[in-house]
């Protein structure tokens, strides 16, 4: 399960009344390079990566759906669509308390996990559609579900490299579930807040050097300079150590390479959940050699966790504004001196 990443409402009030056109091309709504859809009133066509769904527009306004990954739950909670979910995989990764209770009371069926889905139970639920990231090894399962005339909608939102593009998936869910106006309102609010925060951060004189992630085995996988994480750091007016890199994917580096590149780092973010810094050293004693470990500030993404569930990978997938605000609070604490972090937590 991809257990897959904050808030200024006063500014929203100044701009929420302005109607903004959604970009289109030949009547198609363009979410990103990966995702677009078109509804001419007769036929709905969705293009997501290499996949395409096409069905009669009369089927829109889905009433019963199944989710095969929890990273999409944030879109359902944001648009008040939880009551449309009839089946869900791996509920142990669900952060939202109401959804966990619904699974416990069988109002939402537990349909297994990525190791093995309960296909018979999924079929018995007779969903209008199934939402999932594409996993090649489950192609046989997908084919069984297709033969039952169930729409399988593949959404790889985690591959989006621009934070707001991921939030913009709200527009697609609004179209699919018949809550288009609400979806547009929610997205505009997030977009407006994000742009305001970005502009606010840009006025800060300091642009601190930032390191992220940790070592796994013998390599340190750092997000490429064009990745979503790098864009968050850039928009928060921070100097990410791989900011000049032109890759989207993670870059594997040795400890020595990261040690050298992070020599001037003031902040180290997106690390795992630890109780103490000593616990980090128990995993990798080499961290003690790094200046950022000795003198900098370290932050984990575990401020909103319940068991194995982390809200950063659910609501954080939608609320790009809240994620950005957390990073700005960290890199430029003078801008929000009295506000607490939402998703991240400092490791003392």
C-alpha cells in the first residue's frame, strides 16, 4: 500500500467570489499532462496515463464505488463522498475515524489488500466503478472485474510532479460523482491559498538549504529536482540540495555524496518516525557526522498518525496548501510564529 504528502482561509474570502475558467482543449478538461476528461453530455471519456475509460454520460453520478488504495481517500473526504464508498482495501492504512468505524461496522466492506483482493466480495458489491493505482501483477484481477462490466479507473496521482495538479484531481471526482460545483469551489480555494503562501514565502530574505529523506540500505534516494517534493521546497522558498537536478524520479546517492551536498543544510525534512535523535543513530551511526544532524532542525511526517495510517498521504494528497504551509512554517518560522505544524513534527 502506498502509504504515500497547510492554511490561510482569510485570503480565500477575498477571492472566492471570482469565477475562474477551467483550462480546456477541444472541450476536454485538462488536469495535467497525465490526466484529462471530456463530457459532451452523451459520452464521457477519461484519459489517465496510458489508460482510457469511455462510457455513456448517463452513468455519471456514481453511487457505489470501491477503492483499492487509500491514497485516494482524501478526495472523498474533501468532497463529502465517503457514503459512496462500499468497499475498501487495507483499512489499517485509513486515517479518517469515520471511515474506520464504517469498516468496523461493515458499512464499508474490507475487500482485502494488495497481497490478495477478495474478488468475489467486490463483485457482490456491484460497484459502479473501482478506483486504483495500476499494478501490473493484478492484470488478471482487473480482467475479471472488467468482464463483470465494472469500470476500472486507474489514477496514478502520486506520479504528479506539481503539487496543485494532484489537488486538481478534485475536478475529476466532482464530474464523476455529480458534485462539480463543490469540486471547483474546493480546488479554487486550495489553489488560491497555495499561490498566496508561495508569494508570501518568496518575500522572505533567507533561502535555507534543505535536505530530505534518509538512507535505505547503502543508498540515499533523494527526490529529483523536478519532483513534487522539490517543487514544494522551491515554492516554500528553500534551497533544496538537488534543486538544479532535471530528473523527476528519485536519485540514488551514496552517503558520501549526500554528506558533501548537505554541508550547508539547515533543515532535514521528511524523515521517518523516531522518538529521539539517538534512535536515528541506532539505524545509521553515520548521521552523527552530518552538520545538519548536529546543529540543524529535523522534521518527521508523522504529526497526524493513527496506527499504520498517516494523514499526510490521504488529506495531504489533496491539500497542497496545507503541505506547503507546513514547509513554510519550518523554513521561515517568522511568517507564522504562533501556529503549530499540521502534518510534520520536529524531532528534538
